[in-house]
C-alpha cells in the first residue's frame, strides 16, 4: 500500500516541510525549505539523522526564513558526511549567471590548491544566500545542485513536467518562469549599472546582488488593517492585491502527483503566475476539475500571494499555513477569506502553530457552518517558544 506523509515543522514565520512517499518496496524523502537555525537544530537535524538520505532538497528562494536552516545543515559536517542528498533545487545568483553563459571569476587565484578555493568571500558582507551557496559549492553535493539544469525554471512554457525521483512520481513545476528569471537578472543589472552582456561574475558583484535582494528588502510592510476583529468574508474575498518582490516572483512552486493524489507547494510564489500555469496544464491534460489533496499556501498566507484567479482554477480539501504570525501578522484576512469563500466544497485549514487570534476570529460555529470549513491547530498547551508539535498528514 502506498502513502504520502507530510510533516510541517515549526519554523517561526518560515517554511520547512518534509514529504515522504512510500510503498511496499520504495521510500522517497523530499525536504522543502529549512526554516531558521532553530528549526534545523530542534527538528530537522534529528529527522535527517534518522532518514540518512534525502532524495530531493528544494530551497524555493533565498529569503532567510526558508534557507537559514539549510546553512546549518550544510555546515554540519558530522551529518553531511553520512547524509546522502541525491538532488538539490536552488536558484542562486551563481546558477543564474551560469545559466546565461556568463563568465565567472570565482576561484582564489592566489592559491593553486583547489581545496582552499572559495566561491564567495565571507569577509565582504556576505548575505545568508551567499553562505549557503558557498557551502554547497564546496561540499560533496555540488554535482547534484541543479544537476539536470543550471536553473530550475519553466523554460519557454508555462509549466514543466519532471520525474526527479522515478517514473511514477510526477512533479509539475509552475514557477519561476524564464521571464521571471530574466526580470530578476535585468533588475539586478539596472540597479547596479552592470552590463549583463559583458559580465564577469566577481565576488563583488555577488555581494552586491545579495545586498540588493537580502531579506530586509524582500519583506513586506505589515498592514494593520488586516488585523481588525470584524470580518466580512465575502467582501474580503473579492479584494485582490498585486504587490510582489522580484525574489518572491522567482520562488520555486510545484505540485507532486502520485497514486491519484496531488500536493501543491507554493513557496512564496506569485499567484497569477501559478494560476496561468495551472490553467494551461488543465487545458493540455484535458482536466475539468484540477483537485489537490493539500495546498501549502503561498507566503504564509499573505494577501499578496493568493488571488481569486488561483482559487477559481483549483479545488482542494486541505490548506496548510506555515507561520507563527510573528513579524508580519500572517495570514491576512483577505487570504483566508478567499480560501473559505471561493472553495465551495468542505475544506480543512491546517496551522503548524496554535493561533489564538485565528481561533477567536475564525472558529465561529456560524461561519464554519455557512462556509463549510474547519480549522486544525496543534495542541493548544504547546507554547510557541517551545515550538508546537508539527502536524502529521497522511494520504
């Protein structure tokens, strides 16, 4: 009997999800993002020690709440020496430039010993993404970093079908598109006055990239209007927002299809990009109802990353929202209202932390009956500072 198990680890306001797909003879482990340092130290490290292998590690984009734990992972020599990572998806500036065929001056020319060569100079203000890329570059895992393509993207199409594990487990890549990667590169070149046709990728240019697109720049401003107690679900569900950062637009988003089940993982992706890709997929595959057994909601439930077009393109039974609500107060009412109102069949909203604010506002018997939904939290007695137990979903 085959099954899929999803573990959503406490990652503060970040993401860290482990998907295990297994049958009577085979088992595959996919880790999607790694949250923060404490996520790795308290949960991921022990999990990986027990697993001993990852068939795929997906780092959706360079925001710190998705990759800081990965830095700890690749800096943990004791674990990485015995952990078998077979494939890594991570779109870093080094891979972006490599994809364009740009020259790269990354070696330490003062030292001919290749074991001492560093891709990045951490003494010149390197950001988290630089550290992670450097660790992967210097590790034994470098050959499996975007091993089939220099960039994980949808090429010239709106989506891309992939089989990274075996020929029964289908992955459908929905984001980023080639256009989003191109816009990121152009934006970088324009802001730093770099001639991309003549670029020689240097340490200084890599540092400049991360200083431009570091987490401080990519985060959105908290909108206090989203925190009001009085909600009108149908009115909020009709409001769409379009603010997006170039980094979030380049986030990897995909779904896994296996044994007639589909799991959609949206990272921090652009909802319109995903909606367009899914609409094209439905047409090409002649699917009337594109149904998902689980949707990991984009950007922790930000109002900017879930729109009506997406909600009207899919149906789903379960929606997973990964955040403790700190820093930006996610999820926004607009996002939850779209899920609750636009999804007409019964749905379950899962949170990986107990949220008193969500309980008080949305666990209302009349609302849940009228809009046919339920909300599940971890044990209320678990305190966020001690990290609430992760949810375990089996299909």
